[in-house]
């Protein structure tokens, strides 16, 4: 796993930018659907910024789903980043356990399949 190639952001999320929908279709848009699309878009936008900052410091972002709760508690004070309702931990690649690496690869595969 290479730190430059690593990303938690689905490819092409910017292609589905919902910010213009309200301007283009002011009377016919479902406001609930628009809010969900905006929430997802802004989540990935924030995640992209956090990931860029982490990479500049030599870290990757590890989702809460991929880390054991005891290790999360250990790193939670200094390295925890919360974006929306999800938590991520700034970790070095050599600090990851085999299980965490495996879970992270599965997590990235799920993101790429969904996106």
C-alpha cells in the first residue's frame, strides 16, 4: 500500500455536484433528496481536505470500522478526526496491523464499487 495512491474518496464524486440543482430546478426538486445529496457531497469534500492534510504529514486516514476499539481508544486523543458522523484516525502505514490492513482494503473496495 502506497501513501500517494491511497484514497477513501470514490472516483468521480465531483461529477455529481448537487449545488447547481437548486438553481436549475427551483420548483421541481425534492428538498429531502437534495439535502441527502448535498450531505453526501459535503462529506466527501471534507474528507478530501482531511485526507490531503493527513498525507502532507505522512499519515493515512483509517476509518473507525477498520480499527479495534482498544487501539482506537489509545490513538483517540491525538489522532482522531471526526467528519460528519464518522470518525477517522491518522495512522502511519507501518503502524497498521495485518487485520487493519485487510479491513482497510475491503473498505476501499466497497467504496469503489458503490461509487
